[in-house]
C-alpha cells in the first residue's frame, strides 16, 4: 500500500482552503506539475457559498478574493497544482495519452463529513497534456457545467459540484471569439477508467496496482482486506456505474460523451460537455454535435456503461489472478453481471416513477407500454411523469396528461391498465401521488433555457437568467408557481438540436 494518505508535513494553516493532498504524492508519472496561467481582468460570476461551507473552506475570504483564486491568478497556500495523466477510448478509438489539457487539480480537502474531495480549476491555462490546445474555457460551457452539475446534485444523482465561476477578461477562440471563463469544480476524485488505461497501456502493472490500492483506500475502503480485493473493486465500480446510468435514464439525461476518460471511478457524473435532457421522448435521441453515429444516444448509454467497465476490467487482469485464463473468466463474470444490475436499478426507478412499489409479473411491460406510447406521440418526458403524479391523485387530472399525446387514445388505454395495477398497491392515492412527486421532477435544466442563459451572458453580460435557473433547479421536485414557465418544453423555434463540447 502506498502512503499517499499520510498528512503533509506542513499543512497551510492560513490558507482559505485547508488542503490535504494525496494524489500529488503518488508516483511522478501519474501526473505533471501545472501552474495556472494568470489572466488580465478576472471577476467572480458565481460562488457556491453553501458548498464552500460544506467543504470546510473559509467562505468569507473566498468570496472576497474569489476572482483571483478561482481564476488561478492567486494560488492558495497548500495547493499543489497538477495535471492528471490518463488515456481513453474516444468514440471507441483508443488514445494512449490524453491527460488534463485544460484542467488543473489544485489539491484536496477533507469536508465536514470526513470525505476527501478534489478542487479543480477548468480553463486555467495550458498543462503538459494540452498538446495543441489553449488550456482555456469559454463562458458558455462553464455556465452549462455549473447549471447542469448543480441540477444533477439537486436531483439526487451523484455528480461533480460547482464551487465557482469566473470571467477572465480575455477572449478564447473557437468557431467565433468568445469570452473566456474558469470553472472550479469539486469531485470525490477525478480518477477515471482512462487513468487505469494510461498505466496499463504502458505495461505498468505495478502502477495499476498502486492506483487500485489508492482507489480502494479513498473510495471503497469497505473492501480493504478482501481475499480478492481487485475483483471486489471491479464489482464495486461496476455496481456504481450501473446505478448511476439507471438514474440518468430515469430523468431523461443524455451525457453526450461517455468516453472512458469521462467515466469516473467514484461513480459520479463527470464532464458536462454536450450533455442535454430529453424534451420529447425518443430513445435514439442524440444532441452532441460530435456524436455523428449515435454511439452515446439516450438508450445506448447502459450498453456503453458495460463497455466502459469491460475496458476497466482489461486493465485489472494482471491483478485478478496469476493464471491469465482464470483472470479473464473472473472479469467476464463481473461484466456479464452488469446487465442484470442495471436492469434492476432502472426498473426499480421507473416503477417508482409510476407509483409501483410491490412486485408483480407484468410491471416491466407496463413501464415499457408507457414509454412506447410516449415515443409514438412525442410526449415530453419530464412533463408526462410529473402530470402522471396528478393523475395518480385524481382522474380529474387526466386531461392535462392527455394534452401531451397527439393521440390521447394511446394514453387512455395505458391509464386503464395502470389504475388497475396501482389499485393493488397498499398506499392510498394521496400517498402514491406524494411518493411519485419525490422522484418525478417538475423542473430539469431544459436545453433551451440553458442556451438562453448562455446567450444573455455572452451577448449582454446579463447573468439574471443564469441565476434564475440555479434558483428553480435547486428545488426540482417542488411546484414553484413563480417559475412555472421553466417547466414548459420549448416552442418549435426554441428547440435545441445540437449541443457542443466547448474545446
């Protein structure tokens, strides 16, 4: 076992961020020193004071000096800025060296719950892994990641968090000239499937073992001392991925770029690039402008999750058993179990969405019947399930649900079968409706609303729409009459057809 969790000799007592870094003490080839590049006129757009308090940071100092700190102009005492090395399969093609090209890990803190968390700047300048990139981020992608990551957290889905956003006062050059920005995100860690791939691709079995031991210590301490600890690690990561992706599907989320370098070992949603939420339900829906073949379409995400876990398993084979054929058999058993794990999580989530908690034959068919009707009628994903909550309480609310279907007869037939089934549930109709409202959000970050907020910020330096989105999305399961318009799907002229990565 490495000793990377030993406390540093000199911890910064006066720093507004009480760093306690461990990844920096892993072998040198795991990372590279990368100091932020100062910018000309930074100013703080947003500071997540509640998160800062949760992390045990000096919120007052950070709010006062946030422009300098969160832009990278002032590196707090105790930070050890670095870029992490990793590889990855990008749209199925393996790239042996990627690494943090525009992200700089400042260091780690132990939050108020005793959990180790990374603090990372995104867009703070070049690192040794930037290749031909500028290491910068544009304002639009920074706002998107801030909005969507905080929304995912409020929805109860594991995700990286947004600590701050800063405008740099300098342009970045993409398809057009855009205002530059820096995003500060917090993660359980930034270790990815691609981190293991980076070491395995170099034949560095000892490095893979060191990283696996580190991950077990940091993320899966319950398997320490297990007779087959590395097999247990693979099983644990696979379980978290199956659960995570099931949760994505239950809220209509499309990640957009499920490359292995965007697959966090911790089980958090990470890297909100060309992500989007479904409006009209379509299992083949793709938003990402770079996903030309639909590899990461909404309904393809579970299979890609399994594929990513198979790539992780490949890196761990030398640790699973001394006999190569037995190592393959052990890994294959875990990967084969991914499908049932995912199906169990997804069906439980979907049944809760339609008010079912007991087990009966035909429940899967009932769920699939609703999705089929939604697809055939292009019904809005979020609104259908939210209005179903009202229908659960009273058939007098069926009209609002029927309005979402071009052929209301489709949903009428399903409602009849559904009411017969829910009639056998032990809860009252009021209790069923109340339970459904805790899993069917009234509000998700609608793509057109995000784009409106980005346009206002880029064109007019107006962050009021950004602030309004953050406010309404902080309570996604509550009816908020003052924000009712934010629950509505886009008008045809507002519909977002493509989302972009931002690099």
